[in-house]
């Protein structure tokens, strides 16, 4: 009588020494190449959208051991509905922000042109006592800055196709993130070592995203709220209504999502637009922004530093290197990728 065939699912072959370490290193290299490939093929929007939906679903979904929803099927349904609602809300928010910055009389293209005009006619906006500070002849920096602003203002009018392609990528990312979040509730099978190692990489990346983005969103929201009060309430009350206020508020929030350098971008825009109205208003805007960003640095040190244990110069170096290699997408991804790198090193107890 023949022996029954062995059950391959229950067979356990001892792993050779060092196999676990080699598997960890292999999946780390694979994760690194994947992240670089995402930047190379312009899929950063999909990655960020998917991670956002994934993290929001798990932050709001009922606990597996909770009493609110006890049946497994009911939990899957609740998580699926939650994922659909979050994906829809995030997509609507992104479309609204794009519409704010790219349409109407206060769009970003016109704002850049206004900044170019202010720089080009800088001496006419300054009081007499400050004319000696600004040279009469145009400098190379002045010419380069004006040319850059004018060129990019023109480019913004012709990027409609690229914007729609990016929005489609973001839509796919939202759907994938929701499906991955739901699959966590349905997946009950035993995982092999490769799947387990890859899952660990994904969890570390998601933790880095949660630490950086959610913390930076809180910081940017505080900055945007204070800036909106200044631009929409305080400045009109003083009798100096500014143009492009809605666009500057939206730009402040978007730029504020970039640690450190985002403040410089939004501050420069507000001061230049204020200078087009009055030198005194420009000085007041600069003083106000310095005050609120002193408060923001305190919040940033507590929130961002506490989450990823990174100093400002570390983030700046990472952002500089990534921007040089991949442009604006690298600048956006740098804080998240750097936090993921620190998570991997901390897990190996190297830092």
C-alpha cells in the first residue's frame, strides 16, 4: 500500500543560517528601487493618494476587537464603505484645490506674472530712503528671477494635459489604497516569509507617511488659518485689500506641506504681492509672517521632530539631494522617503 502524499502546506524546511537577513536586505533593496522607480515614472501622486486613503481608513475604521461591529463580514462592509467615502472626499478636495489655483481671475498663472512685474519695477515700489539699497541697473539675479516667473506663468497655461494625467494617476491611487485597506480585513491566510518581509517594508513606509504628512498637514493648517485671517480680515480692515488673496491662501496650504522650504515660498509670494500695494504693507506682512513662523517653528519642532526624530538641516539636505535628482517630485517625496529610511535603520538598531 502506497504511503499518502505529504501535505506540502504543512511541510517546514529549516531556513539556512542567514536566510532571514538576506531576505530582509533583498526586500529593502527592492523597496528602494521601487520608490526610485515611482519617481522616475511620475507615479508619486498615485503613491501619496493610496497611502493617504489607506492611513485614513485604518485611522477611522472600527477596531477588529471592538464591540461596535462584531461580525467579520459586517466589518468588511463598513471598511469598504469608509474607503469609498474617503476616496471620494479626497478626490473632491484635490479637484477643488486644482480649480482654485488654475481657474478664475485669481489663478496661479496671473499671480506669477504679478510677481514678475513687481520684481521688474521694484524701485518704483520702494520709499525714497530705500532706493540706495536697490541698484539702478538690473542684476543677473533680477533678470533670471523675472524670466523664471514669466516662463512658468506661461507654462501653467499649457499643462492641462499633464494635470489631467496626474489626476487620473491620483484616482487610481485612491482606488488602490482603498482596496488594500479592505484586503487587510479579508486576508486571513498564512503568509510566507517573502510576503511577510515585503509587508514589513510597506508598513514602515506607511508609518513614515503617517509621521510626516499628518504632522505637516496639522502644521500647514495652522499656518494657513493664521495667514487667511491676516489676508482676508486684517489687511482689508486696515484699508489695503490685496489681489490674489484666495490663491495665496491656497498656495500657503500647499506649500506648507513641504517642511521648511514651503514657508519660504509662501512668504515670498505674500511679501511681493503686498509690495505691489504699499511698501508699508509689505513690511507689515513680513513682520506678521516672521511672528507666526516663530510659532510654527515651535510647533514643528514638537510635532515633526517628535515623529521622525529629524532636525531641520537633515530634511533640507534630503530635499536638496532629491530635488537635484528628480526635480519637484523629489522635493515633495524627500521627507517621506527620508523618514522611511530612518524607520529601516531604527528597526535594524543602527541609529
